[in-house]
């Protein structure tokens, strides 16, 4: 079956881009320009001159190729004062420059709001509303594909690496001194801080643990963060998702505290309703399961539902990820049950990120998946991971390479 994929470019609003500035007391040579600007094509650029003293603009309409004849284009007298070339700053710029902010791939005539936010991030909404970015349709590609291709991942190789499958769940053990988790365990009476009399060990402004709170709660914190390791390991084996990556994502997102819910994000994986759009588009079996919970006819597949119907399916999945009106024990039991859902979500993000970037190297494919999960598809520009995604991956790697002291 043939399918159409439409590529949209989200571009920054056209604006002058400064390539370089020069401050010279005589017309520059070609070598001067090369040193200041690099290997530029002056025939495609423009040039302007402004007084260094006060910054007033003198010329703003000169072809940059005229830089070697700059004296012919500057007034010798300005406000009855004689100026020399050394009194001007010369800027070479590209007029009406636009950059690609994000690339959106869709099977629709235009991206849906959920494709927009999932692939470009929530920040893109603010930039769109402020007029900083705009859409431009690009290529239309016809591809041979199944109506709803099942998202599959390559079988993991055995080993202790971040993206390999380790022998046994004990290898997933971590000992992170999580301040939020420590604060919650003290608050709910699971442990106590090692503080002076009358001090709880909780910062009342943030509900995180103070240093003495973390010290007293550390054993409970370590036990809590490792209690899900068997479920993570078994689920990772079933769905071929690196278990260290899966645990690392949960650790960074929520510190393994299952009641960290907000209006936008839920549960230990801190997933948003918009973020579930990727999971449902790239895991048709998951979409079919939650579609039948809310709709009569699910034969067309999730991508072909209207926006209101897609929202209903996302809400159904979001509800299963959320423990409403729960205490810690009930939420803990629910977390063990829904870890397979998180594995499928991460696997779907890998399929999405690979399609977006064309990445084929197995380890790198998991990295772009995690970056997209955390920061949206807008984090993946030209196959590169944005700084926010790089920082996210670094935190996961640091967390998952530590060894508990009793295992050393």
C-alpha cells in the first residue's frame, strides 16, 4: 500500500543575520575580510555602516561586494564633523535570513496540534503565537507502507552497556540520593531524617528533603528506587527496550515517586497527553486497545480518527497511567502494573525518532528516542540532538553507571 508523507518546515521569521563586523582605518583587503568573516560569498550579502560613536546608521543598502570600495560610499562630512573610516563599524549581513526551527512529518494535509507539539516541543507554541516562526510546506513523499505499521525494535545484544540487555535485574540497582523522593518518604512516614530535635528534614517550601533529611532517609530512598527493577527488566525483555534506559528515564522524570502528578504530566514517567499521540501513532496495537475502550468503530486506525476521537483515545490511555485519589501503596502497586505501558511508549518514540532522523546506528537510535521523549521532535535537528536532550542523556548515563556500595 502506498502512503503519502508531507514534510513541513517550521522556519524562523525572516530577519537580518549579522555575518561579521569590521573596524578598520583603511579599506580592507580580501585577507582582512576572510579573517573577520570566514569563507563568505560577498555577492549574496549586504553591508551597512554605522558610526561607532553613538551608533547612528549611515548606509544600509550596500552590496557587500563593495567593501573594498567602502570609502566611495561613506560621507566625509557628517553633522559638520569630518570622519575617517576608523570612525565607522562595518557590518556584513544576510538579509531576510530564515533558519529551520523544526521539521514536521505528517500524513495529513497539515500537521495536527499534537503532531506539532510532539515533534517540535511545547516551546514552539509560544514562538508561533509570538510570530517568531512560521510553516512552509516542503516535499511530498510517496512511500510503500502498511496502513498502520507495527513499531518493532531490533533485538538487544547481551551485555552491561546502556543500550544492551544485562543478565538479571540486580544489574539495574542504583543508589541516587533523590531529594524529592526522600522528602516524600519522610512526609508519608516511611522513614525519618537524621536531623536535630524538632526538625523534620523536609524543606516546607519545596517538599524536598534537606541535607540531613537525605542522610536519614538514604536507605529507604535506595530501597524504593530499586523495588521496580524486576518489572523493568522483565518488561524490557518482552518489548526489547534497554532496561537501563527505561529505568533511567523514570528516575530522571519522577525519582520513582508515583504520586508526582500535575495538570500536564502524570505518573513515574511524567508523560503528557500530547506526548501519548506519538505512542498511539507508532504502536497500532496499543492504539486499538484504547480506541475500543472509547469508540464504536476503530477499524480505520488511530491516525485516521478525527481530532476529537484521537483526544478520547489519549484520555483513555492517560487515565490508565494515572492513579487518581491514591495513596503511596496503591500508587506503588499500580506503577508495577503499568511499567509495560512505559516500555511501549519509549519503543514508539524510538520508531518516531528513527523515522524523523533516518538514524540507523542502534545505540544512537535509542538516544534520539530518549531526547525526543524528553524535549520533543524539535530537539532533533538534522539528526543532531539539542543541548537539552544531550543534558538529559548525560543524567541518565551518570545515574545508571553507578553501583550500590554493597555490590562493590
